[in-house]
C-alpha cells in the first residue's frame, strides 16, 4: 500500500471507529434494521403496521356501538378485535426476535470490520514508517514513536493509529457536545429554585 494511502486509510478507519464508539454500535445496528425493513419490505413489519391500523380503526368503531342496544354487532366486533390483537402481539414478538438477531449480527459485523481491519493493517505494516520526525525535536521519545519495529526516528503505523484513534474519539465527543442543546432538567430546575429562592425574586423585591 502506498504510504500516503496508508496514512489516509488509517485516519479514515479511526475516524469511523471514533464516530461508532460515540454514537454506539447498537444505535447504528438499529438504524440499519430500519433501513433494511424500508428497503427490502419486511413482511412481518408490514403485517404489523397493517394490524396496528386495523386495530385502531376497529377500536374507534367499537366505541361507537352500544353493547346493550347492539349486543350482537358489538360482540362480533369485539371477537374480531381480540383476534387482531392476538395476531398483532404474535407478529410483534416474532418481529422483535428477528430484529434482535439482525442487530446482534450487524453489531458483530461492524465490530469485526473495524477492529479486524485495524489489526490487519497494524500487523501487516508493523515495520513500515508512516513518516520521519526531526531527531532533535523528539529525541527522548524516538524509541516510543517507532514501536514496535519501525526504523528509529520514524512514527510507526501502530503509534499513528493510536494517535488518530485518540484524536478522533475526543473530537467526536466534543462535536457531539456542541451539537447537543443545553437544557436544565425539570428536577434540576426545581432543586435550584428551592435551594436559592432569593435568586428567583425580582431585583426590586430584593431591595
């Protein structure tokens, strides 16, 4: 692999790893499941949606029928509602099992792809220097930068991968905090108000 391509490949891999670690492999697997259902058209998911709509409509119609004046009609609709509800619960259970298996498999594949590819790159290129650094700048730690077997005075693939991993993970956390809206939880706001009632009063009242 060309040296420049190797550097970029390692950085992209660690960037993907940092994002996945921050977002969560389980969350990505859940998104993949929803995408899979929409793209392929999962029959159980479609059946569950249809049953749900039918149950909502039937419950609405059932409320409009008097169980005293139209008992026969009401009982027939009630039996149909019970049958649809039982089928809905059965399909939901089967779909939950299928979803759990899919997400577990997707989670394992994502982890194997990221960690496996990282291990292959590091093992295959453990003697390859990524770039060289000025000896007079990094003299005390030259041996560390070249671990495990790169030439002295260079940065090894392993060290470069570790550095990219730390930077990408930290950047993902910072970027996530910047995007996340800042809000005071209701319980925290109530605690703050109880702890400092004078701070909540107008300035004129305090004077």
